DNA sequence: GCGGGGCGTTGATGCAGATCAACGGAATAG
DNA sequence: CTATTCCGTTGATCTGCATCAACGCCCCGC
C-alpha cells in the first residue's frame, strides 16, 4: 500500500554561473549547474546542507516521510524558485525532481560569506525564510481545516499564480504529488477536478489532463474559504 | 455550529523590563509588561506588528480562522517563549491568552535597531524564525498525514518537553484548543486520551483531567510514527 | 455554601474521504 | 510502429472521524 519506488541518486554538480538573488554589484560566489532526471533525488532529509538551489527549468518537490511511507509534500519549487536554504546544518526535507529539471547550485558556505558583509543579501535570505514560513503557516490551515474541494481549489489558485502561460496552468506534477501536497488521496484530487470541470470552473486543455484553463476564478475562489 | 464567542481587546501595555533574548551586554530596548485575562485577544491577524512578546506566565495560542469560524491553531506559546515576531509589517496570526497571562512587550522598532548593529541579536532573530519554520514543517506532516491517535500522541510528547514539572504535564489549554491545534475535534481528542489512559500509557492526575502523567513514553512514541 | 454554566466524557449515528477495483488512453521504450 | 507501463478517471464499498446528543463533575460567581 504505502510502498514507494526507490529513487536513484545523481552524481554531484559540475558547472558555474552567478547568483540570481543578489542585487546589482555583488562578489561572485561559487556556482554550479546540474540537470536531474525525472524522479531523481536531489538531497535527502537529515543530509548536511552543502548547497542552496535555484530551479532553472523543471520542478522540484520537497517532502517528509513517515516510517510506513506516508508522504507529506511541503512545497513545489518551480522555475526561478530557490530552495534548500537551511539555517541549521542539515536539510529538513527530501528534495526530488518532479520532471527533468535543471538546477543552479550555490555553495552554502560562499553564500553565508557574502551575507556576512552584505546587508542586502542578508535581508534577502531572511525574507526567503519568512516567505517559506508564511507558506507553511497557510498550508497548516489548509491541511488542518479545509475540505477536499477547498484544498484543490486553493491548489489551483496557487498554481495559477505560478505556472500560468497564456492563461493555462501547465501542471508539472501528477495527481499523486498533488494529493500528497494537499493531504488527501489521488482519487479525491481527481474527483474534485472533475467536479470543478463539470461546474464549468475549469477546462482540461490537453489529452493528459495536466493542462488546465481556469474559466471562472471568482467561483473557484468561492470554493475555497466558503461562507 | 462554528460560532465563536467574541473576545474583548485589552488596553495597551504599561511597564518596563529588559530583553531576555540578547546574550550578555546589550543596549537596553524599549520594554513593557502587561497582563491579559483568560481568553482575551493580544493582537489580531493583519494588524500592524508593533510589538514582539515574551510569555512571563500563562500561555498563548496563535491561530488563523476561515470565514465560517473553522480555526487552526498554529502554535502554543508557553513560559519563556517569544512570539509575534514578524519580518513583514503585519501579524499573520491572531494571538489570545489561553489563561491569565503576563507578557513582556518589546517594541519591534527598537529590536530592529539593535539587530542592525548587533550580529548576535541578528542571529538570534533568524534562528527564532527558523525554529518557527521547522515547527510549522513538522506540523504540516502531522496535519496532512497522521491519524487521530498519532496526533494526540505527538501532542503529548511535544508538551512533555515544554510544560512538565516533576513528570506531570499541566496542560493550560482545554480540549477544544488541542483539537484546533491538531486538526481534529474535541471529542476525538478526548477519546484518544481515554484510549491512551486505558492502555496504561498515561494517567490523569487531578480531577479536571488537565494534569497528565506519562507512564510509558516509549509506547506513547510508538503510537506516533507507526512502523 | 450554593447554584449554574462550562468542560470533559461517552454513546449513537452520519458522512466525507479512503480504499479497493477496473478500465481506457497516453507517454515511453524498444 | 508497437508493446508495455503509467496515469487519470470512475464506480463500489468501507471506515475513521465528525456530528449530534446526553450526562456528570468541577469550578466560578454570588
């Protein structure tokens, strides 16, 4: 039931680049780039946090597991997002590529060195942590108190602000990932999406039902946070 | 069903003190102390964050509400805990006194002023935010993927490390607060506690069933994170 | 000290979502 | 191009927790 397929580790990173997060004239920090195949592990929970990552292409999921395989995805990281930033010394989630994904790697040590002297970088680092905290706080409300339809509606609205090109949400992740993010099952996700489609709130564009056009954002929002 | 009693605001704070968080010789920051009656609001979600608070006595709950009254408590703040620290300008939770509570108030502005020049304070502030994030991340796993018994077991183990005096957990909050923290109902909390009592894992000490002695922490832990 | 509301518990019942199952179409490997 | 596996959907059934209800004790105010 809760069996998960083993994921392969990828070998280490290789290339160089620059730090997208800093503003204007900042010293160069040690940078690499690397590509991960779909489903491969980027780092594992409790592993020492050596790098911070930025998504160049693709998508990443970060999650925690219970001993019997139940999984809670904490966040999806899409193009441009930075993840893997820890203030402690080890990662608190496992990170995997949802699809073929290119990452920019920043050596944590070098980043901390820059932060030491640059108040702007320091501020950005803090505001990243704060954003993560805020997201987690909102997600606690969703996981603790929203019903299935509300969760899926909230998910679509979140993705609508993040993966939309020309009004179409192109979901990189499958139903199981969505389910494990929302704390429900993949069947329940599927049923909720079907209901929203039948209600005329959304439309599936492609044949694989991962491309979604929102037809009525107002009504979708009304499925979340009900009166 | 989801009706909540209105909570009264208390007037502003009055007294002075010192900053418990700083290490050793630090400049004095603007400090006040104030007492809140049981159930009174300390600040409200979306309100500008003017102060940071430290619990001197009592306990505080911070929560978010849905429009129909469903409530998710994000954290309980017990003696010594600091809460209300926001990096943005407004509070993201509502805070209420669980019982009669004495708080130390620190003007946010003065704290930021100190942080500007003092790397130690800065580090402490960051590590506080990180602790909050870590707690929220663990709580997402609980809310998304654990069953009722596992949630209550996890709650007891968390409280065991925080409110224990002489091996006895003295819970300041009622069953409804626990339920809204764990994303279940108060009846389910009560039933889980009864089950744990009958299993010999815990014992109610007083007559009001808020004082609990853990008799078998190992078995309690086995109810959480099951194999 | 006494009365009453609040809180915790327990039982009966209901239901949203989990689980089990089957199917069809699409992506992928060869 | 074809075979195979994966993925999303839908239906049937089950179940853990929510809901509804009742009761008794404790605690608080008077």
